[in-house]
């Protein structure tokens, strides 16, 4: 873990390996996101700075990520 992450926490960004997942461009809430993916682990959060992964993010964690 990098010093920055220790001090300020990880800088999560959305990652996906599944092209079927489309983040609706005008989604106002998670309920409007088009998560019509099949299969598992198609969406995860990854730290932009140290590369740490959160493979099973909660909806709350997804919401907090940029
Ligand atoms: Zn980090």
C-alpha cells in the first residue's frame, strides 16, 4: 500500500471485464445503472494508485468510487 493510500485511503475506480455492462450515461442513481451482465466478477473496484482490488464491492462502495 502506498503512503498516499495509507493517509487518504484508496482511490477506487470502476473496472469491468465484461463489455455487456453499460453504465448508463444519464443514470442518476445506482438503480438506473444498466448492469445487465452475465457471469461473475464482471465488475470490480481498483485503486488507481497502488492497484489494490476490491473484487466484491458493495453498492455503497461502488457509489463512493469515482
Ligand atoms: Zn491504494
